[in-house]
């Protein structure tokens, strides 16, 4: 069904563009293919790096959110509200033009990974918290009755089960990170969007510059979106 809808939509777009009086030149994407290849590779590096960093921050933050320590809970809550409550574009500017400039560091790729990592970490923190709180309290009480401490109960009983439950939403967050990486073009990170901007500025071929961009992003995100859906369906039947 989805294939049929996709083909219908594709045909509609094709005929719509066909009605535009525009001199198409598809040699342009091929001539600048190296920019797309470099952008594709950088987008993958950024997305993987940001997701790994965000997951690490999210696990720490999620554990802190359910901690009995008031300071840890408040700090984790502040982190979540700060990074979820402010626009990503603003965070990119602050990390690049303020924080990185203050420490005299100028590597846009690394700064982009760190910024996206902290941003996604705010969302993953809440995923981890929700996953931990979804575990039945009876299992916690049973584990403690065997003599396990709070830490050992969390490590061996609660967190392994919570981890399985948060895999689908974390995979979905990876998809969001891939799309959000397009904003890093504002600090001259040569990811996919920046590659298209360069090609467009050089050739003035807007359609030929940005249509391949849409296709490449779809190539990156669709398999992950499909995987997320399958994981969610699997979790429902377990």
C-alpha cells in the first residue's frame, strides 16, 4: 500500500515539475557528486557521534531523574528543560560563537556533534526516565527482598528491562538527529545541506541542487524509520 502511495506521489511530483518551464540540467549533481559524497559522509559521522553522545548523556540524565538525590534530580531536570525548551538553532549559535570561542576551539564538525549530542540527550533523558518508571514496582521490591542494594537493583533488574523498552524511541531520535543536522550548515559544517547550498550558489541550479538533497535524506532516514516501526511492533507482542 505504501509503495503504491509512494509511486502515486512520485508520479504527481514528476508531472507537476514537468509543467514548469525550466531548463533542467541533471549533469550538475553528477559534476558536483563529490560534494554530495562528502556531505553524506559528514552527515553520518555527525548523526552517529551525536546519537552516541546523546545516549550517554540521556542514560546519566535519566538515572539522575529517578535518583533519590534531590540535587541530581534538579540538575537533570534543569538540563532537560534547557535543551528541550530552547530552539536547536539558538543552541548551535551559542555553542559555536560563545562557548567554542571562549575556549578558542574552532572545529565546526566537532562542535556540531557536541551541540546535537546535548540537544538529543535532553530527549533521551526523558525516554530513559519513562522506561525506568514503566518497570513494575513489584520487581523492584522483589529484588530488594533478596538483599540487593538500590544500585544493584537498578543495574541488574530495572535498567536491562528499561533499555529494551527505550530502543524504539531512541532509534526514532536518531532519525530526528539526521534531519536536525541540516541546521549545522549555518556554521559551515559541510554536511548534505551545506553541499547543496554550495552547488546552488555556484551553478544557480536550485532544483538540481536540492532535489538530490531530499532524496539523500530520505535514503538515510527511511530505513531507520522502518526499523523503528518494526521494533515498536515487536515490543507490543512481547
